[in-house]
């Protein structure tokens, strides 16, 4: 073993010792390492720029100086503690009323069309949908609108708009940047999608309540909160996964009253003179086809914890699905059929008496849980395990060695490089296991590794479209008045966030983000953004240069390259652009167009225009795509 | 004739585009513009009522199940086209009739997914991933198909005429999602006069970057942009007498025709058609569904005619996530069911036939006593088309966890 290697081992054991010796809080406070950037040949400024590129949505002007003043390590610790003042952000979010709503309020404020129709029917408000002429359609729409007004409902599109906008504003303006970056990371890891209508009303609180508070917390906790949130339960169909293998269900089926009801319903369904016969028939048929659904059980192992090669079999999937039968969502729609049923049966208290578990918006349906014995991986779950066995399995999965590796690799891929080394992953995984999934500890090991600072990983990560858009806002101190416009551009560039359909989430690698269509759109984004052709995005580019006018395009290129791309060698790119600008009389062309438009503010405009063109090229340039 | 396009680009843009040169040096294909076959897939989102599109009118049960939605070729007004004495084509799909008679079009009935979900989201997801019991499959089957052709990628090899990438094209092989091909250009709305210089600046910078992926993709983007040439798009004239419906599907197919005729290396194209979720008053010869059928069939027919002498290279295949209930519901519509039908059009198709394994519509033959059961797995149709038309012979990779028979419906 050579000396360097010994040093490495020693370093790791110190960290592991530190991790075990202190509780999480004192650990973060007392442990004050020096980031090993000097070894990699980086200056302190370059190290600060790298830190900001990877752990924020992009540096703001002068932020490198701020980090240097605080100290790199202390800045990172501040980000880990998530307690920086965010009053500026809060002001920008003041009109987003959904932020303070409970899931129940959201469900009852933004019902989907099906729910509105059902409510209207149950309250005997007639909905005319019998003719398909233009007039008939109009009338139908008008009726829907009236019902919405009468009940104070708002369109679901407004809910989506607020969800999307708040993400953009938080990413752009929050001082607790790492919290937002990690929220983005975990949302993508535990992906749910607005393409699934059932997820619409739940996604807002999924991110707000299940993900963000745990983004820098404990992995077991975030795994459990996502497992129990209706967004995930609906997205991966666990609400549909049911069993009759339990005493409640069997008793129910043998109950003479229930039998009678069943018979009555069947008779009604078969009697076509009955108003609801078709509906009843469907309902009864649907009930017959109910059973085990393995979707969530498979993905929690394949995508959320162990990884596809994590050592589980199809049988483990089936057994885990059995352990999670009955994990469901609490019905929240007032006047909704399911809620009425619960009320009729004596409400939540009565449910609890029967062995159901109501935990806020999570509902464990004891009558749908498979109470048989299960063997999953190395775990034997004896019969009659109820809700607890599912929680036990989630804890088991969260702290499994395969999970430690899988999560560490994913974190390293996000923050270090598209292909992190096994050595780094193993170090991080060791910290993960030692601390039972303390996410902060894993990040600390990562940022203290030599690999994080190595020259060949610098600037090698490619920004996602969202990161490109937000880093442009931050680098130029832009005022985002209409955040949704940035969402439309992200969609164009290939990242319709909140709408990725597959549970894998967006692939976090350059080859996914960069293709010819998306790349042209990145360039077009740069130009549109800088020239203020994106509605509701306001820039003051001359303020970035203390309101001083650059003397020439060349000067502007120099000034703005170094402002937008701090601590990078921009000289070569500038040299390449200069002949192009001179050859083509760019300045003259810009000014010609402007002159026709407005004589009064000609000079100002000329300059702004020139600067905007320059900044547009910088934002669309390859260097700005890298982080 | 087609090879002249290459000469044109070579002359006009100072050399053969990079990716074409690379394709040429690849020994798998003989010439860069060797006609690669093109598969065009159209997804009818919302679940098309297959029993109305291609109606088993001769089955006595149909009239009982659908008292007011029943149609027959015997009716004089809005007459159905009798396909084979058992099935009839909806009058608004009449545009398909000649292609069926010429044996270029085949219909597959009773087709769907083995997973009995009746959720649009889930069923579409499964049909696009091609793995009906696995949500976590990262890629879509059409993306896998692209990879299996073994051809060198052009930026236009897989194109979806949608604003966001559809599930069916998720995956490792490069695909382009674009609503309007005219967006494939450097645009400077603030100052059109400088767009050219901005474009050149970008080209210069991407050429010089030390990031391999940005360098390579940058080059390809600019080459592709020049090949596509926005002006050609604006001035595109379809073949004589061809009028595309001014609808979403019509516009998508028109743009796909442009790509095919430009020989830019297109191999799979994807378009969508909406409005098939007919729970209320779907109508018969007139109404909601009839209008949709008209747009659907007129768009596809216009596309086919427009292709002209490119027809040999192209197969069009439609798909929809499931069918609708065999019986009509209380509001003159149909609810979510199981099997539907699909259309396959092309000169490689053994057409003029309705392929099916449907028993009958008698109650005991229905799934859950309400739906036309799935008697043909969608993968046996998709694989037939991919095998024959795209010359892909790795169904294990195309449709993992599936090893049933491929439907014999293509010319051999």
C-alpha cells in the first residue's frame, strides 16, 4: 500500500469515525474539514465557482465573492442547514394561495371534471350533455362553469400553473439553493407525473410535504413519506392493490346483510329498466377484477431503493406487493361517494376501531390487506402483520447495502460526473450505511472527496433545460414576472418537468439532454431570453456592468462573458467571435434596425440591443450549457 | 432522382453533412441515401370505438347491445362499406375503402393489451413502452425499434410531431420532438437581421468547444438545419389534388411527408390524434365520432396520396389504447372497454383483409360480460410491421417478456 492510498483510507476512517461519534447536528457543526481543491490545482475562486455550479441553480453575479467571504466549507454547511432568510422569495410567492392549502383543501378547490359532474348529479343539478352540436356543447360548458362558480371551484389548470411557477421562483430566488436542488433531485428520483390525471391534485403537497422537508434529511423518512403519499399511491397504482385474505373482508362477505345488499345490487344491475343498471354492472365487474397490483412494489425496489441489479426476484416483488396491499389514499372530496360511505359507516373513529389506519391523507385499509405470511428477500413477515409489516419492509429496503450504493451512485452522477468512480460510490455508500441513510453525511463525504474537485470533472456536467433557464435568470438577475413562460421554453428544450411519464424520472445524463433539436432550442432560448422576447422576463443588462456602457462589441463580449461565466477561460471564444462580428458589421446591422424604430432613445437602445445580442450568444454558447 | 438531393446539399452547403459522411463510411449500409423504410405511427388517444369504426354488423348481438348506435351496410343513407360480408367500414372512413380494395390496407380487429386496465394513462403507457405489466421500462418500443435498425443515426431518424417527447420514443436513441418543423432554425425575434450572425457565432463556438457531446451535436444541428431549410418548408406544395385537412393530424402528417421527401434519414415518425373518448352521444353516420373518423381517414389518405412514388418506402400504422364497451351506455356513448381495431397501410402490407380472432359478441364471449375481449396482442401486430417493414428481427429486445407469434399480415 502506497502512501497516498494510506492517506485516503485514513481520511475515510476519520470521516466514518466522525459520523459515528457525533449526532447529526453536532456533526455538521463540529466537523470542519477543508475541501481538497488545492490538490486538484484549483484556486479558491475556481473552487467557489465549482461549488456554486454544482450545488445551486447557477451563480449570481458576485456570488463567488460572497462564498469566499463566508468560506467555502461554511457556505456549504449553511446550505446543509437550510435556514437562510428567504423573505425575498416569500414576497414573490405571496399570491400563490395553494402553497398554504392542505391536500384536502386542494382536492375540494380544484376538482377534476369527472368529480364535478358526479357532484352535480348527486345534487340533482342536471347536466345537459345530450347533444353534440356547437350550441349543445356551449350549454354544457356553461353549466359546468356555473357549477364551478356556485361551489367556488377553480380550474385544475390553475393548480398546475401554481405548481410550475412556484418551482421556478424557488429555484431562481431561494437562498437555500441546495434545498431546492435536492428537492428537484428527489422529485425526479421518486417521480410522479401530471400526465396521470389522478396525480394532479396530489402533486403539489407531494413535493411540499413529502419531499422538500426531507430533501436533506433521512432516506428512510423520505422513502416512507413518498410511499404513503396519495400522489405515489395513485401514480403506481397501489390504491388498486387489494386482497380479500383478511378476517374483515371474510366476515363482510359472510354477513347476511352484506350478502343481501350484494344480491340486490346484482339484481338491479341486471334489470335494464333500472336507471343506473349500466353503471352498477360496471361497478360490480370492476370489483370482480380487483386484486394484487405489483407496480409500486416493483418500482420501490428497482427504481427507489435496491436498483435493478440489487438482488431481488420477481417473487420478492409479488411478496412485497402483498405486504403493501391496503396502502391507500384517504378519500378527501366532500360529498364524494367514498367519503359519504365512510361517514355513513361512522367516520374515521369507527374505521380506526376496525383496524384501519388513518394518518392524515394516508389510509391503510385493513379490509384490503393480505394477512398471510410473506417472505421477502431475507425477511420473514409472519401472518397478521397488518400495516406495520409494510413500514418494516420500507425501513429494511431503505437501509439495505444495495440501496446505499444505488442512491450514492445517483447522487454522485448528479453532482460529480455522469460516470462516477466505484471508489467514490463506495465511500459514499459506507457513509450512507453507517448513518442509516443520513443524506447530509453522504453529501459531505462526496464534497470532501478528491474526485469532486478533479480537473476532468470540472464543467463536464451538462445543465438540464431547467438548470439552463434558471441559471440564466440568476446570472443576469432577471425579474421573472411570468414564470410559466420559462416552463414553455423548458418544454421546447426537452424538459416538460412534472410531466415525465415514466417512473424512472428524467435520465440525468448529457446524452439525454443534448440532441440536435434541443440544442438549437437552447441557442434560441439564449437569444429570446437576452433580447427580452420572452414575455414577463425583465432584464437590466447594463446594471450588471454598473450601468457603464461597453465601448464596443468586443468590450461587451469581454465584460459579459466574465460576468455570466465567472472563473472560466473565455478568451479563446471571444477571439473566435471577433472576426465574425467585424466581418458582418454586426454593430451597424443592429443599429440600423433600431434606428428605424425609435429616434428618441436611440443611443440607449443601440447599446442595450448590442449587449442583448452578445448576452444571447453567451447564454446559447456551449460554455454556458456546462456546469 | 432522390440521390440528386445529396448532390444538391453537397453543392449548396460546401460539403456533405457530417452525419451523412459518417453514415456513408459505415459498412452496414451501402449508400447514405439508400432508401431506408419509414414507419409512421399514429396514436389515437382516448380509445377509439373499434366496434363502430369497423363494425361486425353481421353479428346478431350487436343490434341488441347497441340499439341506437347500430349501423349496417344495408342502410341507404350514409351507407357503410362492406369489407367482407361480416365487417363494415364506417361511412366517414370511406376514404380508406379504395386502399382496402387495392389490398394496401389491412385491418386488425380485437386487438389490445393483455393488461386489462381501463385507465387511459396506464393503457397508453403500456402500449407505448411495449411492456404491458411493467411501468418501470425506461424506453418506448418505437425508440428501441430505431436502435435495432442498425442504421447510423440522422438527427431526423426518429421524429415526433408533438411538443413534448411521447413515451413511445423515450430511450437511448436520439429522437426529435417538434410541433412545427419551421422551429428547426436559429431564430432571433428581436432582430431578424442578425439571426444569421448569431447562427454563425454559435456555429463557431460549438465547433471550438472542448465538450465532445456539445461539439458533435452542435455540428449535426447546424448541418441538419441547413438541410431542412426553413424556406423549403414554408413553400411546400403537396402533390397535385392533395388537400390535407387543416387539423392537428393533417398538419402533422404533412410535415412527415416533407421529411420523407427531403430524404433526411427519417425512419420512424409519430403523430397523435385526439378526441376518441366518446362517453356521450357519439352519433352514428353524423356526429362527434363521424367527424373524427372523417378527419382521421382524410388526413391519412391525403398523406398517402402525397407520398406518391415514395409509397413503397412507407407503412402507416394506427393504434389506440383500448376499445369501448360492447353495449352503449345511458348517454348515447360508450365507456372504456378492452379490444379495439387498428389500420395498417402500405405496399408491404398483405391488405384487403380484416385479421381477427373474434368469436362473437354474445354475452358469454365478452370479457367481464361487457367488452370485446382482446384476442390479438398488440405486440403481435407491432412486431409484424417492425419485422417486415423495418427489417428488425430481434423481438426479444423490441418486446421483452413476450414470445408469442407474430401476426402474418405482411407480404413476404
